[in-house]
C-alpha cells in the first residue's frame, strides 16, 4: 500500500473455494457462478445492509475474497504469481479502481503492472507478465 501512497490502512483477504465464491458472487453481483476475485470496499455499503464501521486507529479499506481453485485454473504453472495478481487486482477495486470502460481498464492495467513490478524488484525477481484488462460489463 506504500506504493500507492497509503500510509495506513487495513484490508482483509480471504482465500476460499468454488462453493463459497459462487455464493458470494450470486449474493453481491447477481451472477450464479464462481469468479477468481471479489472486492468489497468498506466505504460502500452492500445492498440491504445499513452497517457502518466504527472509526479506528487504522482505516478499514475493505475486503478481498480470492477463489483458490479459480486462481489455479487461471495459472496452474504459476499459482503464487496468480495469487499476487488477484490480490493487487482486488486491492485496486477496494480503492475504487474499476475496468468498466476502455480508459479505466487501461489505467487499472498500468497500475497493476507498476505495483507487481515494484514488488518483484524488491524480491529480486523479474516482473511478472500482466495481461491487459478488457473492459468489463458494468
């Protein structure tokens, strides 16, 4: 998060399976299928919920849920790299990025590549290949 200029913040990340991801995707996106990552920004209340997080010493930014089976299906030969990619993708969604339009998809792709490149450099690794995002349906 320092690479994004965020000095303090908390993000929860849950690794889960296909059944739970399908249930969450159905409940929150209206799609009756699993997906690889879902993000839930804390500043947005989910439909039907009227809950506000109390203020704390560290701002709660949101939650990310990643389906491990989907990640393995996306990249069976590079699962750790895929989990990193999905984590960054989810974090950017938590922070308000999206890829509904072409320019938004381009901006999110650029930022994803930048963050993963910086992290790889710190680990002494080559930057991973990050595919260009295509605009998603709203």
